[in-house]
């Protein structure tokens, strides 16, 4: 852990710098796989599944039987946990539905927006070291609430050709039928371009490794929408004298276990808090299973002492963390200073892991400072908001001259003609 | 105009195909300019302004005097037109503000979203053949309503080093102070990376030519947000027996005057309607000033006869037009079939040009079929929606076991620890 005491403002940029990831070298490889799948469809996918995942697949689509088998293996405790999480995620995302509200901007000029589901969406769920069934909840639930007609899920099979059973259980619970055993770049290609088995979609969601990230970046440049640019997961914690140092330590550690490239940052209001949290980290680390990963992340973590609250939040806003925990009894007031963050966790009994799984907020959030311009996933991510307008004859009379003046000033006389020809008819 | 009568469904894809634009050949040139500005700042910008726009600039920032001079040149009629348009655009975008609504997903678990303005945004306003001051209204107004702190405007100067006075008048009206005489790829580079004069921003908005489009695409791959991918402007009209053929013709013509690459498509319910509209196009074209551009676009336009309403809207949804006019007394009912469109214009007295300037809806809309997954610009485009959550002790008791079960099933025991260490403390 690197400790900074009252760092000068000139040093901030360096301190909050994330580890630079250079994906450029992957681009050629990724582009080649994308192209191969675009040209050769299922055949190319099966080839890469064998090459990268060591599995020979006869069928890409997960069959009913495999789902039924998987459902049987899930114990009741986990089922009920998933049920509660689903319920909370549904409640919060349902609250994001927008009613149509008609605005009369001038008399006779009515304007409104209507949210219409993106018809075809693809959800990528990584396998690998942690099977992220929670991500399927976080993407599948808003897609269903939005009313997306075709929801396709791609997730890699293990060496035995099986998909993680909890992922299949969640798919079953959400009544998602189109689950494919496809991972990595091949999955992004299949959903972007379509194959004999997989229908192409209009927008692709979901996390992934660097190859998946680059693949999403490339297809996004080709006009297929993606959820957001991705980077390694991260947390920042603000802790003052009212924090509980062992709680804060547990939060920093939980972020650190995500992967070796995770980023962890603490801003504390006193040296005592820094010391106490550091001691707690050392203690709790001993009993954690992903110790090796965590130690790697901690080596690169930053504990920063900033006594002035405004300065502290200025630094945090400049960092723009994916997750921001405000470990303070005064969190609600302090949170008004938050400008850039993906999701914010207030007070001492709101660990990040609550939001990762079950509070109801979405855990697919902007990393790498993208929170300065991007929001996390919400119901909005699965709809287009189409605008509508209707002018009555009176409405056209009221704004017709305005449109004609402006069109003329922009040199667009056919635009003007579209008004004048109607006005003459009134 | 190419006419298709009751085309077979197998032919639809070919009929609705937009002219393919291959920007790949521009990438290298654009990337070099971006890199040069990134390295050499204002000096590089001035070099390219001379090279591409033929203007030698001493100052990049528009001074107060130039703005004051410009304001004096605008006549009262245009001022009042712009005033009315501003008012309507403000009303509609103000209605998009979201109140904070706290959702208690489980007892003691509170979640909410808060819209927070993107702090720094850049607006690109093209000059060239049509000085799009209306676009400055469409981008500047929601940026101001959102509360963006730094709003930067880049727009090219003419050969005399002057910015279009109406653009400056609108900037003055909106009290935008940071206007720079920078066009093309240089403008995108300046706003993305910053220079001695221009501060870098987090998100870049605005239309542009193919070079600007490619520049935005490249910087978007580098993590700077952009409004949306761009393509040439387009309109589709659905016309039935209750349409007024001369109105429809005027709408098709107004879209066609935008530029040689614009796209125009008509779906009509009878052959008589097709014939009448075609005759009206030929007639009205005679008196339009941008006749040459329009004729080029019309040569590539499609007039399609489809009698069945469901089929007609299926084709229109597959086309996913930027603008969709439903020229029918029955437009409201028909509009329920719209799944993919940027903005929709209902009935016979709602020309597209009303929405281009003054109805209140935004005219920055998804082209090129992107309406399948993208929305047009709205207040949402200028904010991040940050999620917040707060668990009381009771809240943690209510969902703690759920989080622990799920974390364990995903193999993340530090996540579980963050809960258990708190539960023990209750």
C-alpha cells in the first residue's frame, strides 16, 4: 500500500493515475477473430472454442435438458438469495420507467418522448475464475422490464462443454431461452454479425477480459451499440472519524479480490484512520482465499490523507471512481459533493458488495474515470427515447414564421417551402 | 427517383440500403491531425486552419468585440424567431428533468438515482455551406439546463477569420463565453486533448463532415465520450389517402437539400399517392435554390408502394429513419407501430422542418439505422445518472445473508467478509 500524507495538489494527478492498460497490441488478433466469425460463422466459433477454451462443442445453443439439470443442482439457500436479489433489482429498475408526458411548447405544438425497447440485445456473461451469474441478473432484468423482444446470452462453456449451472439457473428464472456456449471475442462477433445459430443484435452488454473489451470497441466503431467502454473494477472510500476501520478495510479488500488489475483508493480525514485501516487490512487479509490476487492489488493501492473535506472530494471527483463508499455518519451531506462516480454507498452499513448483488442498483458501472461522462447501466440502456411531435393548424400558424426565418438564415429554402406551402393551405 | 411497387420482402433489404460510405481511407489522415494537435496544440491548429480553411488566425478565441459586432447585424425578425425557438426547446428539455425518487427495495435498503451534469462538454458547430446556428440552440440549451460548468463551442472561421454572426448571436443569447474559431478534425482534437487555449472536455457533441465523424470515432475509442455515431441526414415518410401530396413532396425536398449524401424514402399506401407526390416533387423542385444538390439526392431516393399497413411499418422499422413523417389523419394510431426512429412527425401539419428548428424536440438524431439502438440528444445526454444506496442496520440484516450466499457462489469471499464483519457488529 502506498501512503500519501497531505499530498500537494500538483501531485494529485500522479496519485490517482490508474495502471495504464495498452490494448493496442491486441487489436490485430481481435480484428482477425471478428472477421473470421463474420465470414465463417459457427464453424469459426467452434474452432476458437477448441483453440482458446479447450472444448469441442457439437451444439452452441444450450439445450432444455442442460438447463433442467443445472436447476436441480442449485440449493435452496442460493435460490432464495437469488430470488431476493432479483426482487430488489426489479423494484429499482421498474422505478426507472418513464411515463409519456405531452408538453405543449407553443399553443398547438405538442411534443413528447416515448421509451421503446431496443428490439434485439446481446448479453455477454464471462465465465473464467468467477462465474458472474449476478451480472446476468443485472443485465437480464432491465432488458426484460424494457421489453426487449430478443435477448441473447453468450457465456463460455467449461472444458467439459458445460455452462456454469448458476448462470443457467438465473437464465431459467428470467425465462431467457437463447443461451449460447460462446465466450470471448467469438461471442462478441456472433452477437454483432450473427451466425447460422445466433441472430445478430443491435446492442451488446456485459463485462469481459481485455480481448472482449477490444472486440466491443471495434464493433462499436462499426455502428453496433455497446453498453460502455470497460476497464478494471475499482473502489474509492472516503473515511472520516465516524467510520469503522475494520468495515472500511473489508471493503477495500473485497474490491481487491476482483482481479490483479483492480484499483483501490482510500481518502481519509486523519492519520489515525489511515493507520487503523491499514492494520485491519493486514489482519483480515490473512483469512481470505484470494490472498494472492489481493496482495498484488494492494501493492498498487493508495491510502491518502487529506484533512480538508472539500479537497478530499475534489480529488475523488477527479478520480471519478466506479464505486465510491462514504464511510461516515455524515455521508448524506458529504454525498452532495459527489460529481463523478458510478455508484455511491452511504454510511457504515452499506458495503459495496450490497450493491454488487442485492441492494437493487445496477453493478455494471463506468470504470477508468469514465464516470465523468458515462452512467452505469439502467433501464435507459435498453430503450431508445423516441421524440414525437404534432402540430395542429393553429400550432403551425404559431411557429411557422419562426421556422421560415431560421431556415432562410441557414440558406435552406426547401425547409422554408415545407412551411409556406402548408400555411398557404390554411 | 426509384419506384418500387409492392416489392417482395426478399428485396426490402436492398431497397432500404443506404449509400455505403467508406471512411476507412480517411482514418490515417485524421489520426495524424489528431496526434499533431495533441502534441503541438494551438500551433498545429493554426497550421491546419491555414491549410484547410485558408485563414491565418492570430487569436483562436472569439473576442467580446467580435460578438458585439455580430449581434448588431442580426435583424429583429430573426432575433424573435430564435427567441421563440429557444423558448420551445427550453420547455421541452426542461420537462426531461428527473426528480430524485428514493426506492426502498427491502426494508432499510434505500436506492435512488441523481442526475449530475457532465462538468465539461464541447459543442462542435459546422460552418461551411449552411451555418447551423440552430444546432447551437439544440446542444447549448440542454447543456445549460443540465448545469454543465464548462461549455466550449468550436466552429470554423471564414476566409476573413470571422465566425458566422448568427452563430455568435446564439452564443451571446445563451451566454456561452468560450467560443473558438476552430473547425474540422482540429476542433475535435482541441476539445479532446486540450491546448494552450482550449480546455479539454469529457464529452463532445455535434455534427460534421466525414473527417469530423472519423475524428469523433477515434477519440471515442480513446475513452472520450461522444454524442452518437453520425451519418448523412435522412427522412422517411409514410403517406396514406388522407395525406396532402404537395405537403409530402415539400418534406421530401427539404430533406434532400441537406447535402448530396442525404437519403429520402417514401412508403405510400396507393399508386395514386406515389404518382401525385412524384408530380408535386417535379413541380416544386423548379423554384428551389439548392436544386442541384436536391436532384442528386432524388436520383437515389426511393418511392415504395406497400398497401398493407403492417408491412409498411415493418419496412420502416427495418429502415429505422432519423426522421419519420406519418402523413395521415390517422397518424396517432399508426405511430404505435413505430419501433425504430429518431423523431416522429404526426399528421399533415407537422413538417420535419418544424422539428429541425422550433417545435422543441431536439434535431440531433440517430442516422444510418442507429435509431435501432440509439436515442437522439436530450437532457440525458448531458448528465450522468449516479446511483446511491444506503442500508440501515436493519437493511443490512435483511439482505446480508443474500449477499453472502451469492458472493460465496461466485467464489468471492472478501465480498462475503464485508458483510459478515458488519453483521457481527450489530
